């Protein structure tokens, strides 16, 4: 999600030149539903928030074609359009939204230091981390070719579009099992593509998968590629790849769901905040507070369970309110 940008672009988008120190009340790192909502609430609380959107302004939803489960859009809306709406709303209240990314932080002192594009230094009284998480992909070219046209990394987000159809889920852990079971209640049939001859999922989840009549587990299968004219219409699989019994198998599907995990975009702050073994930032239960005073986290970078636009937006609201209360107490 985060990558350095051209210095000339940096100068044209941000006040001052590279090497300047800018002091702000509230710095929001990352965009998406969490970041933009945090900006809306922070701006309305007169925190004059400055946001750096990162490499993918709008986050994961910008790769989603239709969003039908976010409140307020009865006819549905595309992911990019919804993110543009949220951005416009944040700007309406005075949020300073910029293109750039945080490459280094120092949260060891009372003032939080964040370097943008490895050059510009921001000193912030409060920092809201909303950098999201990146879905893990298999690395085959067809994943990009059919992105938004049959390939998805979120069954809860996109499963509705495949009601009554046949789909495949890739993975063998709890996430894959949960997504397969969820989809089984919507679609006609689910193929669960498992690389090994066993599931890594918990025993309870394994039992649920095996008891669900319209889930067929394809043991020792790996994905070779996808087929279809503009949209996914099938998958080409290797069965028992690398063994004398190796063979190529083709299945007819309309949707291909990846459930092999997500990687939280938290590497650049791990030295200062606590994370779990995967990298999700730990927050105080019931709040957005990290272990560092004045530093808050919201959205998918700290949510390993729900990962929905609406829950991300809610946590962005929490982060802004927590930041405002922190500053009020600090200056009272």
C-alpha cells in the first residue's frame, strides 16, 4: 500500500519543501472508510486533520465494483464512487487530504514524529493509523485479469452477487472454512480448493465444512489459472501437483474467492505499537487506543475479524473521538 512518490509531486501537493518540519494537531495515515471517517469527525471537532492517503487512495474498496451493503446507498454504489463521496465529505469540513505515504515513525517522545516519503517530517500531537490490510493472493496473472470480474478476497462483501451460482474458495484455514460456509448459504455450490490433504481450520470449522452438503472439498488441488470471456467462467487446477498422479482438472465456476489471509499494513509502526503475530495492531478493548498515548488505530489494520467497510468507518469515528478527548484532557 505504501510506496514513495515523486519529489516534484510532493512539493506540489504539500506546503513547504522536502526537509521542512510541519506541526499538526491530528495526522491521519491512510485512507479508506476508516481514514476518511476519522477525517470527517476530526475536522468537525476542529482538530484540523492532515491525511496522507497512501499508494491506494480509498483503500481496498477501490478495487470493488459494487457495494450494496453500506448504509445510505439503497441502489448500491461502486467502491471508487463511495470512497470519493467520503473524501469529498471530509474535505467539505476542512480536512487537508494529501497524496503521500508514511515511511518511518518515531513515537518515543511526547510529540509523535512521522516521515512522509522518507523526507518530509510531520510532528503531530495525535496520530490515527488507518493503513488497512492487504489481501494475500496466489500470484497468478489471472487474479489481476479478473479482479472485480469474478475474483474477490471478501465473501461477505461480494457473495451476494453469486447467489444461485457455483463458486470456488481457495484456502484451508478458518477464514477459508468460514467463507465457504457463508457462501454455501447463498450460492448453488462451493468448491473448497485445499492444497494439502487436510484442513488447517479448527476442528469445529472442519466439521461444519464437511457437513455442509453443497461444499465439495478438492483435496490436494492448486490453482493453475482462470478462464472466461471478460468474467470468470472456470478454473484450471492441478491435482496432486508434483507427484506421479498429477493431473489437470477444470471446474466451471462464476466466482473465485481467495481466503488465504490478509497482511496488515503495520510494518512501519511495529517498533512502537503492539501487534499480534500476524501484524494487526492491538488496541485497548472498546477503544482505538494503542499502547502509545496519542496514537490510535482504526479499520482493517487493527481488525482481524470483521473487515467490513461499515465497521471500518465506525472505528474511524472512534479514533477521531478518542483523539479529540485525548487533546482536551492534555490541554485542560
